């Protein structure tokens, strides 16, 4: 912190310096105005600020007139450019002074020759302020320069020292007055950080930290909290290291301000221990964000320059190296450190294509130059470079540096030398080449041509130079050749090669292989021609041979393919379709047909298969055969006939075919079936004539032979198939009859057995039932007698009482009557069972008879009653009857009862199977029986269960004989098959089944009510 006494002392020093400066200024003005040499002060832009009397005399202007002019206005035009170079170096602070001789243009038009020295005047901060010129006229005494008087020089030096001292104290005062761009601070640090405080913060704190100085003085943590989290550890560590070593603290870090800005700061401070043990830090903080960004940008630019392959270097206006990139290091072998400050032309031993002064004059005038230079590398080898110079200017457009980019073209120069050597060899090779070579302009005229080219086309060189390539090119090849040549000219392609024909001088043509490219400078075409006539002849022979072989192979393949397809198919229509399709495709026919000769009712050709081009009309149908047709007789005799051009044929039959059907060429191949029926393969062209080849006829003969065999095989297969189907129907009929016989015999025996049992049971039952009445009467009489005994002999003897007690006489009286009632009910039940057996067997009712369907169902249920009762883990099966009102139905009663028994038995088996599969099944077994009358004089009986159901695969074969879904030993496979025959075949009704596995099945029996129209002979 600056004390008040220090500030007062500085103010006094400042006042003394001001006085001394004023005295120096007075002496300087006197010396300036009275100096024996011209003196002039100009701004950095060249504008004259003030001039002394001597300078006014040299140029002939007054001081007032000079202040409206610049030094460029007074300088002779021939001297201006040279001085401008030096002046720009001076203004850019590259030099502090320069001297030269020049000419001024006086006001009266005369020329004043002068000797000039110009010094740069700097301000207190060391920045360029203005320039001071000292001028000695040498118009009459060339080379004589009057020296400046010693007193003037001494006064000037004194003045400059005073100014320097004054500016130094002004700078110190300004710094202490808090006008520095950075933030000045004083920080007191204690062993206990909680006592640390800032004792001074300059106002720049607001701009840098966005914090008020007073707030930071009250709470130093506000400033530390702005430090970027990533930089906070390093910041604290740097302070600790500086405190421990006692060295000056310097550090760069980032902060995040209250507005969210990220800034880079640079700090420096010095520590001084205090008597109280604290550390006092006097320091300053600068915002270096912009500098960081500039540094990053410059670093990126330097990296980009270093990545360039070319040598890039920067030199000042005196040709001293300031920078060169890594490309220059790779090219020349020296690093930047080694070459910086070196005079480039001496260092690299540059060889110029012309004198350097001439190059510099052009360069300074145009601002750029390009040429080839020879440099010497570090290893002593020389390198040729393509050098590009560019004059770099500052904001005031003053030259400041020279950018030089050098590209190594040593390889290119060597290639150019090699090219020159090769051109000489080329001229020799051009004439002695084994192929034709020609140079052709873009109009097609021959410019140069070698002897081989002339030999190929049969012209002399002189004759060829009067022709164009279009004149000797075959007309069919010209368009392609010209188009490709134009593409080469437009640089769409680099070259092309084609095979073409040239017309020789003797009017014959010759095949050549032509390769065309454009000359390097793009001024003409280069054509290379190779005679390929012999090769073309060999190729033509080879292609012809290949075509013949390919045709033979294709036809062999066709024959093999047809043979294979014919053998694999016994379908005659498919065979014929394959033959005509393959022949039409392989022989490339317009049409191919197959015709049968039909004789009934009239003689016609019947076209049953065709293959044709899509645009042609269909030909299928029947076509009458003219009487006395010579063509027909030839086909009947088995002769193959053909005509290449029907329109020109003198044969009437052929001409008729042409006129009626539009055929132009035709080939007919007859074939015969085993039964003598005639067939014809017809191959035809509609639009053009066709010379039929002998190989094609041989092919069709082979196809005919295959077809005759195939047709014979197809007929045999058809006959065998028909016989097989007949045998299959016979077998099915036999199986059906066998099944019916087995079941009929079974049911007949069962019917006889049931009828016999019923008859035998009926006799004793009738005896029992008839005697029960008498037994009841006898019992009544006996009980009446016993009652009388009781009345007349109330006190019987002991023996009688003992016997009465032994037999429990009172119980006998009461129970004997009940015993007779029970016997009567049993007899009635036996009679009902016998009735059901007789109803089921219907042994005495084998013919058609009107029957109550419901009684048949009930008799079947009576027989199956023991199956319906509970068994094992299955409870009793519940019967749900839903009988409709049915009329008497005419039917075979015993057979129909057999159907009911079979379906009900299957329903019970399905429910048992469901319980065996699901041991914990809760749903009770149920059978629903429903009857109803259907429209059309028919009835329906529906029997449905909730058993295990039938799979879809089994459902399709359910009514096949001997098919069963039950395990081996539990079913014969005849029950449902017989039921189907009884319901469908015997009664002309229907039997169908629907089922869902796991849910149940439903059988629906449909019967006509009357059978009159079906079984008239079987009615009673």
C-alpha cells in the first residue's frame, strides 16, 4: 500500500521534472529554429507536423504551407519507392534510423539534392510516436554534410533524458493511480486462513472478476470461489510453493464469473514477511483470455503450416529468416532454431534465374513473384524448387515481411530431362515401329505417319497426308470411332481401343486393332494400328465351328431333356406340351403344333397343343382335310415333308397352306400310335422363309421316335391305371360285402340267442307271475284260519306257543304279504327285460316295418344300463333325453338298433377314456339324445357325449372298415363302418360325426320316414 508521504514525494519529483522539461523544451525550440541544417518532424503517416527555417529555405515553402503536405509530396518520384521501403521499416520499428541521399521538388520547380538522416521518435512507453529528419543541402557541394552543432546535440540529449525520466515517473504515478489494465492487489496471509484478507483491490476487479472491490475486501472467499474447479488444486499448490521457497509467485488459471463467462487469468506477486508473522503479497492479475485465444489460433495455424508438404518460410524485408515450417526442415535439413536470423540467400546458396535486384524490383512492384531457384541443402546436395514469393503488408498497407513457399521439383526436372532424351528415342522408334503409328489433327487429317501404317492401308506417305481417317474408315465403323475420338478430345476418357476396318487403296478392307489417345499438350490424336486380319479370319472360323458345335450340343441337350421328361411323365398331354414348347424355343420357330388325325365324323386335323410367339394368333382347333390331298397321303405313308418358301412353291397343297393359314415355311413330321392313329409335329414360320437344315430334320426324327415310345408308354399307363381303379373298386366292394356279412351273421346269431333266451325266460316268469295270485289267495285263507284258532283257542299249549315264538308268527303274518308283492315286482321287471331283448333283436321283424324310434333307443339303453352305472372312479353317466314328436318310421328295426348300440357304446367308451386320462376330472359324464323331424320327410337322431373327443386325422377315417381308435383288443373297427352302411346304404339316410378333442363328439343320424321308393321288394 502506498503511503501519503510517498505520494507527496512523488508529486514533488513530478513538479521538478515538469520545470526541467519546460526549460529543455525552450532550449530545444531555440535550437530547432536556429539550426544550420534543415529539421522536420513528421507523423507516422508521413504528414509534416513542423519544420525549421532552414528546411523551409531548402524546399522553398513556408512552415504553414508545409503543414498541409507530406514528405511524399516533396520527394522526387524516382526516389520515392526506395525511401518508402526504409520509411516503412522505420515506422514498423524494425530500424531506428536510416540515411540516404535524395532529391526534393522545390516550390519553384527546381530540384534540391540533399543528404537525409531520419530518426524514430518513441514515447515514454517505447512506442513509435513520430519521425525526425535532419536535412543538409548538397545541391552545390555534392557529398559535403554540415555537422550539427555540439550545443544542439547536447540540448537534444538532455531533453531526451529529461523526457525519459518524466515518462518513467508518470508511468509509476499512473500505475499507483490504478490505471493499469490488470488488477493490482495486496493480500495479507496468516497461519490461520480464516484471518486472511485483501488490504487493497484496484477497480479492475469489477472488469475481471465481475466483483465489487469493497465486497472482496470484506470477504476474500468471493474471489477464491470463482476459480475453475479443475484449476483450484493447482492454484493453491502454487501459492504454497511460492511461500515455502520465497520466490516470486506466477501462475495462470481459469475462473467462472457470475455471468457464466470463462476467463483465463495470469497472476504475479511478491511476498514480504511482516512483524506479526503474516505474509504480505503485493501482486497483479491480468485477463489473458484474448491472448490465450490468439495463442491457440496461432498454434493451430503453425500446426497447419507444419503439416504442409511444401517448404514455407517467412523472411523480413532484409531477407533474414524469421520462420520456416517442418516442411522446410525436411527439405533442407536445418531446424528453425538453426536458421532463424540467417540471410537466406547466402545460407541456402541460392541460384537465381535472373539478377536478384531485377527480381526484387518486380516483386516490390507486383507484390508477388514466382520462379525456379536452386538451393543447397545441409548435406551439400542441390535441390530445384518452384518458389512463390508474396509480400505481406500491415493494416496501413506497409510492407512488413515476405512469405516464401518452395516446392521440390527436382524429380520433375529430372523427368523433363528424361523426356527430352526419350523424345529422341521416340522419333527413331516411331519410324521403325512394328505397328502403324499416326498423328491426327482434330479434323481427322493425318499430320505424321510411319511406314508401317502406310503398308497396312496400301497408300504412300504423301498420299496419306492428303487424306483424313474418315475417308479410309469403313462406313459401319465410322460413327463409333468418331464419337470415341471426340470423348478423348473432351477429356471424358483418356484413350480407347476398338477393332475396326480400313478401306485399302485397292478397295479391299482390312481388320485392325486401333488404340487412340490424345497428345500431352492436347493438340492432336495419337493412333496406333495393328493388323489383325489373320486373327479375324481365325476367329471367324472358330466362331463358325463353335456355332455348329453349340447347335449340336443344344439339340443333344434338347433330345436328352425331352427323353428325360417323357420318361418321368406318363401324362400324354404333358408330354405333347413339353415337346412343342422345347422345339419352338430351341429351333427359334414362330409356331410349333401337335395335331391328331380325326376320322369321325369327318376327316380333320385336330390341333391340341401349340407353342408360339406372343404376338401370333392361336391355332388350336379342328381343320378339315381337303379331298385328294397329296400332302395328306404323304403324311399317311409316314414321310417327313417340308417347304422353305410356301409362297413361291408351285405345289398346290403348299400354296393352299400359305393362303389359308399364313405360314411361310413349314416342316411336318408324322408319327403313329400303337392303335394306328396318326399324329403330326408341325414346325412353321409366319413372317420369313426358312431353309430347313438336315440337322434339324434329323433332330425331329429323333424326337418323333421318343414321342412314339412315350405315347405307347402313356397308353399302357392309362390302361393300367383304369384296370387298377377297377380292381380297387372291386376290392372295396368285396371288403364292404365281407363286413356286412360278418356283421349280419354276428347280429343274426345274437338275435337268435337273445330271442331264445327271452323265450326261455318268459315261460318260468309267466308261471311265477300266474301263481302269485293263487299264493296270495292261499295266504289269505291260511291267515283267516289262524285268526279263528286265536279266537277259539286263546290259550294254546306250551308247544304251540314255543313254535309261534320260534317262527315269529306275527312277523310272518305281516312280511309274507310284502314278500309276495316283491316277487310280483321282480316278475314284472323280468318281463320288461324280456320285452327289451325282443325289441332289440327284432328277430321276427327282419323286413321293413313301421317302428317307434324312441322304443328302439330305450331298449338299447336298457341293455347298456350296467355300462351307464358308476364304475371305479367314474360316477354314473347322466342321460339327457330331448325327444321330439316323431311319427312311426319305416326301417329295418334290428339293424337300426345295432346302430344305436354301436354309437352309445362308443360314447360310453369315450367318457371312460376321458376319466382315465384325467384322474381328477370333476365334470360328470353326460350323453345327450335328441330327436326331431327334418324338412323333406326325414328325421334326425343326435347322440352327443362329453368324452375325450376324436382327433382330426382319425375323424377322416372314422367310418373305414377295420379302422379303430381304441387300443388293441378293445375294438374290431367294424362297429361304425357297419353303422354307416346301415344308415347310408341300407336306409338311404346319413351318418356324420363332428368332434373336438378334449371336448366331446356328436353323431347325427338322418333317416327317411318312408322307404317305399328304396325297398319295395323287401316290404311285407
